[in-house]
């Protein structure tokens, strides 16, 4: 039986697509092995969001070639899409596939085996207007299932290369989304995370069907789904209709990841973000009114070209005022090929680093404050894994619906089920809890074990 090994860099969408490619190899009679072992085919699913992503992708490609010089080396993903010639120039790369035509990956691998000529399957992503269907009925050793509902982005922010790697907005057919969601529930998943490149933009290219419609249909048509999470949504996409659906829903969780990027109107303008702080504020206040205990998490870029101390302090004050539950803080890094990389007034690294540290300590404080609101209360947790440092005591860890990480004692049989846990000691990065009981009718996922 031929073997295949995968390495995934970057975002949740890449992880989803790796699982989709594994399904294709599995159907073709391949055995999946760990990346660090010798395999017949290596698939490296690359990232290009920063220059570092490109560099790391090249390092992993070379590592695979060293592992087995006779293997077929197949490079997919965003870096392959934006720089196919650069990837093919690495001696030992055999197939380059980018971010489309991945259902043909087996064909390309077979073509290479026959002809022993490098295969460049990358073509212009900007011409693509159709969502590429790739089914993922189950995930390798995961308790939450991702479900990709859209591809591409029309925003062209000045710091971002992703539209060039992923193309323009295209939504998945609602019937396909609902069909796959049902499949995932039948495989035992309690929680589905809707994911995409610009997830909240779902439906913008569909006639008479929106994200609000999809959220409603998932709740009414998918039987047995317990939790539904949106991986990320722009403030402008939190429309009155979406907020109304969220407030009435029994399965949409009390957690929204709403990217801020900057809390200063002047920086947002340079970033070419399509909202003002007043508009952002109005939307999240409306969301908090509908869901009073909602955790709002966010992404922030610090040290964008030209960011002054005043602009940074505007961002700091906005985050503090609205008490975000957690932040992902990124120092701005130049991405070759984007307008921001060519802007003047690049912020010195030491200034960026100082600002990053200030925002991280603010994030830690706000995360602690948010978690402390639930001390003494019971939350529903889906245990995901055994806390490795405490295997002797079998401490489980998992997330509540409002995205508080909780560690508590319990048996491994609870993994993947929904359990009630009382928060004994709130904190960040995790809170300590005490197992109360298992919610009825929670089967837990059927685990897919890969050969280690």
C-alpha cells in the first residue's frame, strides 16, 4: 500500500483542505503516515500570508525532499498559487497545485509517476468564479469539525496578499453545506465551526440567499447539531438579520471573532478597511445587546506603516472600552507585493515590539476579567484532549461555548461529549473546573486513528 504524509502551514482553511486531500488519497488506497517518517508521497500545504510563511514553506518542502529523495513531492496552497515558478525551482519538487484543482491531485501525482516531468497545475485564480467542492466527512483526531462555506475575498486590504492567493468571493452551495454538516453530525461531532477565507461574506455572490439564511437552515435542517460557531466575521457582516438569527438560536455559540486590525480611523483608511470605528462600535454594541454574555475576540495589527503613538493609543483605548475577551496581536510585517510594504514611515521594530507587549498585557487582563464573570457558574465544555502535563491525573481540557478554555479532572471517555463543568477558579490562559455531569444524548465523535 503506497503511503502519503501531509504538512499543513497556516490557517484553519488550509487544515480543512489538507483533510479533504487526505480523503482523496484514502479513496485511492493510500495509507497515511506521519510527516517525519518515510513516505511515497509528501503533500505540503503552504501559507503565504507573510514573507515568513513563504520561507517556512520552503524549509518544509526541503525537509520532505531530504526524508525521501525518491518520493513524489507535491506542493499545494497559497504560496504555491502566488509563486509557482519559485516553488518549481526548488530541486526535487514534482507537482505544484496551488489553491484550485485539488480534486485532481491524485491525477497529477499519477501523471508525474508516469512521465517523470514536473507538473505545474497552477493557473489564474482571479478568473475562478466557482467554489471548489471538497468533502470532509470526518477529521483526523479532532473533536470540533470545520466546515468550509466560502472561498476568496474581495477586500484587497493594503497589507494582505490573500485575494491574489485565493481569488474573489465565491460561496458554497447551501445544499452542499447542509449535506456536509449532517454528515459531520452523523460522524459524532457536537460542534461545527463555519470557516472560509472571508467567512462572514458568505452569500454576497448568491441571489436571494444570505449568511443569515444559512445559519437558520443549519439549525432547522441539520438534525442533532448541538453547537455552531463562526470562525470569523467582519463587523459589517454582523447585519441586523444575522444578529437576529444569533439571538434566537439555540445552537449558535456566545462567541464571535470580529477582526478589528486597528482602533484608529486614520490607520483603517491606510489599511483600506471598509469601516469606521463608529460603525464597528455600533455593530458590536448591538451584538452585546442581543447576547449579553458574548465573548468578542479579535485580531489587531500593531505598527502598521505610519502608526503614530496617538493612533496606537486610540486602538488601546477602544479595546479597553469594549472589553474584548481575547486578542490575537500581530506586529505588522511587510508582505512583498502589497501596497503597505511600499508605504513610507515604516515603524521601527523596537516600537512595534513595545506596542505589541502593551496590547498583549491588556489582552491578558481583559481575558482574565471576562473569565472571572463565570467563576462559580456551570459551563458546557467539549473536552478535546488530555492535558499532557497531567496525564497521571487525567486532566481534560476543552472550550466552553463562549470560548473559555477549561481544565478539569475526568476520564478520557468524556472526550468529544458535551459535559457540564463548574468553574472553580477562573483565569487565563485557562480556568480550572470541576466535572458536574454529561449532557444527555451526546455520542462524541468516532475517532479516526492514523498510523503513527
